[in-house]
C-alpha cells in the first residue's frame, strides 16, 4: 500500500490518500478518519457512507473540505 500525504499552504498535514495494489484509493483526514473512496475501474468517487460524489478522482476535494 502506498500513502500520499496532503499538506496545506503552511505545510500542515490535512490528510492522506492510501492506494491499494488494485488501484483503489481511500481518502483520510489528518486524524485518519475515512472521508471517501475512489475506484479507478468505475471512475467513481464515493464519500465515507458510500454515496456517489461524482466521476473522476475527487478525494483531495473531500479532504480539503473538512
């Protein structure tokens, strides 16, 4: 599993995106609470309650909104 750290303009950690070996990604906030999921096979981003947010990878947007 690969982890990408997202930081704001002041270099504070705002979240993480974990990528599994199959390409699926999980977005987490700075406290490691899951905010959403992205499946590249279906090209759909879902929130933490598995409701579709939109098409394409929008995990960074979900993390930044928190």
